[in-house]
């Protein structure tokens, strides 16, 4: 659905470039970062993974609802044409 695609694209546009930059910088600086920064990076990445999963589940739920609505519409049309 267009609204969900817009929402997903906005989410990705907001977070994906920052996560990409953070991972690149972490990779470049990893050997010189203090332990706390490494731990914080791991925590941020864990939370981002949870956020991406939540977004994915929301889109899947919406797809299921849309599909069910289409099935209901077809079922109604079939019932009406059987009369």
C-alpha cells in the first residue's frame, strides 16, 4: 500500500544512512575505541535491529489485513453473483 511504502521509506531514509555511517566509522576506528564506546555501539545496533524488526512486522500485519480484505471482497462478490 502506498502509505505503508512511504512510511517504510521514511524510516529507512532516516536511520539507514546513519547506521551505515556508524558501522563504517566503527570498522575504521575499532582498534582505537575505548571499551565503553564499543559496548555502546553494540547496544545501539541491537536497538536498531529491534526497530527494523518492529517496522517489518508492522508492514507484514498491514499486508495481511489488506489480503484478508481482498478475500472478503471477492467472497462477497461471489455470494452476490450466486443469487
